[in-house]
């Protein structure tokens, strides 16, 4: 089937067979549901007949450079404030950026060719469940400004947006040659003097020393699904807190899973993301080197890593996100729409903090006064 035929088939499958309205993906299912007449269309799961596997990294990069990698047409709008590019929902005349809450300039919408993802992790957490997570999180924010809590809670259902965040996933088997030193502890007895009640006493103690011996060798590591967010719009630390993702539930990419949701276009490409992925592998590689060196302590002087069988997958992972501004500063709240894991950042009310400190000081003063009067 040609790309044009496949695209036409997907577009037609998004239309309700009963009333012609656009169908939206129902989180936690393999179906599209009409919001007007309730008609349900099943999405055939092609993943069941094929294992989830990466593509060869070098072949993938070459296909991009030669423009032979699979692409698709998408309606994309770019935020003039933060630079995030996301797909646009149909029939939308006004919207705000999910990452910075700035109004989107609908006049800048363009239809363009974008790289087709290899896999998509469908939404499981519904909007109502996400709102519940959001309100619970807001309710636990100690020292949050009172007006913020009320304002965000009142508009939480409108502020949360369902969006697929692009990620790169890497598999590789590493072969590492290293050189370093093995440290082995030994102890000697040391004599010292102390002053006790005006008299000098002689005592002994055990002192630890380290004997160092040269070490070198080779270690192997197997890495699977090292994830790197391809969206600088979402702070990387926040994206990593949302892990782990249930990647065993990935589906072969099908545009119908995106119906009713937006998807960000990647801004960090596969080559840039690989640099970050390699940094995420470093702790495991160095830990394996230390285990191989042995002894009581270790030093690593240098090592050289070969990345064998390097594979990559381009994924879309689901989140519910709320971006809000408070006193001209941007804050995020994000829900992993597969596991329900939540993370976010928030402002603090210094008046509440100072009030608490003063209350503690006053309480200590009262207790001291009571103790002195007894």
C-alpha cells in the first residue's frame, strides 16, 4: 500500500460511520469512539504479530540523510514564545501552547512532512483521572500561594492537555577496554597520647592504609531502551522522573491513536540524543569496571567504549500536561498518561514560610517561659 493510500485510509477511519463526526481515541482501549452518537471503531493491533524491535542506527541515519525514511503529512503549529512545534487538532480556531501556556498564532499553521514514529504508547489515564491526580498534587503543596492553588484548581480541567512527547530509545551491547588501579586496605597500629584528668596517657589505634596495584581489563554491558526525550520544551529532569514507561505496551505506529490528542515534533534529533544516551550509560559502565577491578576500592584512569549492535526507535509517549504562569514565571505539572506517575514544579509563598518560622520561634519561647516559671 502506498503512503498516499495509507494516509487516506487512516483519515477515513477517523470518521464515524454512523454520523460522519471525527472519532477520538478512547484511552485504555483499542478503539475510537464518537463523542456524538457513541459509535465505536476497533483499531487492529499489528503489534501482536511482530516483536517490538529497534532499527539499525546507521541505516536509520543514512535513510534520513537520503530522505528515504517514512514520513507523513501533518498540520503543525509553532509557538512563537517557546519554539515548541506540535500537531494541530482539527477544527480548532484558538488554542494555547501546552508547554508555555502562550496563545498560539493559528495563522502560522502549516501542513508539512514529518518523520513517522516507529511506535506509539497509547493513552491509558483518562482526562478525568489526570485532573484527579492534578488536584491531589495541588492539595499537597505546602507553602504554595493560596491564590495559585484556587486558580489552578478551578481551571485544572481546562489547563490539562493530552500530548504525545517524542522520545528516542536506544539499544546497544557495549565492549569496554579499561585501565585503572585496585586498592586493598591494610592496617597498622599507631601509638598516641591523650590528656586525661591532668595526666598523659599512651594509647594505640588501628590506622587504615591503601595499597594500590595496576589493573586493566575488558567488560561488557547490555543496554535496552535507554530513553532520551526529544523535547527540550519539557525539562529533561522532569521527563526522567516520569520514567519508567510501560514500553512492553508499545503499539506499532497508527495515526488513529493520536486522534483527539496533540503530538510534539522532535527538536532533538537522533544523533544529538545519542550523545545524551551515552552519558546515561556511563554509571552502569563504570560500575561494571569497578566490579571487574575488585579489591576494596578502585580507581578508573581511562576507558574506551565500543557501541555494538546499536539500534534506535522513534517513540511517541503520552502525557497530560499543564503549563501555567504565576507572577511572570512558568511552571509545569505533568502526568505520565500510562502509569499515572506525576511530577511538577511550583512557586512558594514566602509569607507562609516566614509565618511558620515565626510560629515555631514563638512556640519555643512559650515553652521556655513555662519551663522557667516552674
